[in-house]
């Protein structure tokens, strides 16, 4: 007989206690498996279910990244209770004055939660950096995780709109996927990194507890002040700054940081080019 599965100990109650005072009606849900946490919260939003929700899964079978790319997480090692990747989505009503730069603000919050202070250059310790517009990388050129931000305009008749967004009906879903343990690199263009390289004590559960409360504070701060307060902190972790990059249309240039609204500046043969479209891919050379 095989040994009994060891359940994963998620900090659901502690997260609820930390976040519920900020988001009335907030709930935490943990599912053993789902197609995509982002897809599920978007489905609920379109049905008029606008409650602030943190949805976590131990296995994601049809995850999505930016530009429609697939993002799959491995199944939990159920005999040990170890989850090799952290995949979750936070959905909440939000009414920022300007949506520009939201994924960058999320990236700043997550990176700082995982690594509050950047190790000195040359120290031998990995540095968690941000690749515009929505990826977390280590400075050695390996991807640690990704962010997918989606919004839904709710039109369901009779949908109850929480007080936070009285007068408008947009619901934002922030999906985050992070490798916790080493991942096989077969078939991947960018070699993957994992959280254990940043902090050997991290698990999916402890990483979630670090990330979620500051993320809520960051989103509420963004709604009030926009991206500008995050700009300097993004610059400290900007993977592309000063590097040669290639845009998806083949244009080459040098990245020169981001503006107060999160626009990427790339100096090309035609001069300084602002890059804003989510449909544009930027690759370091």
C-alpha cells in the first residue's frame, strides 16, 4: 500500500486575516487542479461575480501567458506535499485613473516580496530582475516567472458592484506563475530559473504568503497614484536597461528604461522609439 498523501499546507487563513480588512468580501480558494486560475476568475467576472478572490491551484493544466502562449505547471508531488510551481490569480474590482504600467507595478511588488534587497553585483547571489513588460528573470538570463494581467467589463444584469468600484464595472485579474523547484529545459527558448535559487527555504506556500499581501497594497496604491511611484523601483531591477534589444517587428536598438506611465524607451536608428503595445515582444540580444 502506498503511503498516504501529505497535504500541502497553504496559509489561507493567515492570508485572509491580512487582506480582508483591505478588501471587503475577500475570499481565498485553493484547488487541487484547474485549467487556468486566470480563466476561472474571468469566467466568474463575466457572470457578475465580482468578489475580491485569491485563487490558488496546485496544478494548472491550461495556463496562459502573454500573447496567448501556454503556461503549464507541473503536478504536485502528492506523496511529499511539495508543489513545484506557484500558480495563482488575484481578482478584484479596481478603478485606476490610468491602467498604463499595471503589469510593471505588479512585477515590482512581486520581486521586492521575494528579494527585498538586491544583492551587490559580483556577490555571487542571484538578483531578481524585471523584464518589460511582465516577466521576472534572474540576472544570468533565465526566466523565473511571469505575470498575466486581464480585465473584464461586467455586463451581467443585476450584478452587484462592490463599493470599491461604484460607478464603473471593470474587474482586474492578476495571474502569477513562478517556478519553485528546478524545471526541465527541453524545448524552452529561455532556460528556466526557480525560487529555490533565490532562497533555499522558499516553498510554494511560503512564497504565496510573502507575495499576496504586498501585492494587494501595490494594486490599491496603483489605483490611486498610477505607475509613477513604482518607476524608480522598476529602474533598480530593469533587466533591459542599457542592453541591445530586438522588437518583434525586427527593429533593433538599445533599451533606455521606462517612463512614468510604464512606456519602454528604445533608441533605434530612427531615434528614440516609445514601446507601449502589449502585442510587441522585446528580446535582449
